């Protein structure tokens, strides 16, 4: 039986503690927009009712990422995020802190920050339009046989990202509707996603 959407698969060492002095206003604004267009959120008719999509931003100690199963929340505060402070993609292990546990895609975010020093934001959304039009739009696609939230997916994403220009985008072949954008700022990361969504809708209707 396949693992349900949004279920944490990695080994997690999590410290339940308040996060302080990290600003989330900008990524929450992007998250609000993505919820409006339906590429982040929670829908009883999609993915067995599990939340989908997550956003992260680099911090001085690692990166901040939206908590697991928080897609239903309309406006996020710092308490809805976890800070990933250490990771080991080969051991499939994450260390984090915060009042919520980190997203199930944390390891994928981690390897992007690891191989691209200039990346400050990673946005993972679920867009059927972009995912289905990825080849047509010449978006890199990971191997469809590699499931989400695994060391294999982390390696596949790492290969896609390591030599790419910024901002960048990729489609997760083994993760239905999964699309990741990354960039030097939240604005360029988010704008790339929106432009690709427009291009995908145009391509699919053409």
C-alpha cells in the first residue's frame, strides 16, 4: 500500500520549542496567493484529504519550513513553521525545532539549499497544470519511479538543481502534481511559479 500524501518518512529528531525572531510575512503572502489559485492547501477531494504544498526560507541556522499538515490554515504565523537545523540525506534524517513538526518534503528542500548557496527560498506546490505540461514547457522531471520524501527523491532533485540557473523549477515525476521552484528571493521564486502556471494553462488549452 502506498504511503498517504503528507506523511513523514524520514527519521526525525524534533525539539518542541518556540521559534523567535524569524520573519514569515513574505512567504505567508506568497502562500496566501498560492492558496487562492489552488496549488497549496487542503481539499477533501484531492490527495485523500491531506494538506499539500509547503514553503521554506533559509535561516542563519538552516531553513524554516511550513509544518506538516498545515495547508488548511488560512494565514500562518511563526508557530506554524519548524526550523530544520541539520540533515543527512543518505541516512534519511532530519533535526528540527519548533511547535510543529516539519513538512514531509523537508529533505528535498534541504538538498536544494545544500547545493545552491544563493538559494534563499524553496516553494513546493501541487499544480496538475504544470505537472502535466512539464515536458512541453521543458521543465526538468525527476524519475517517475522515485517516490516523494525519500533519499532517492533528494538525490534526483539534487541532480536537477546543482547546475541549474536561478531561479529554477522542476517537476517531481514520482510525486503526483508536485512542482518545486527555488530562487535567490521569495519574489523571483514565486513569480517563476505563477508564470509557469500561466504558460501551462495556455499550453494545455492550445
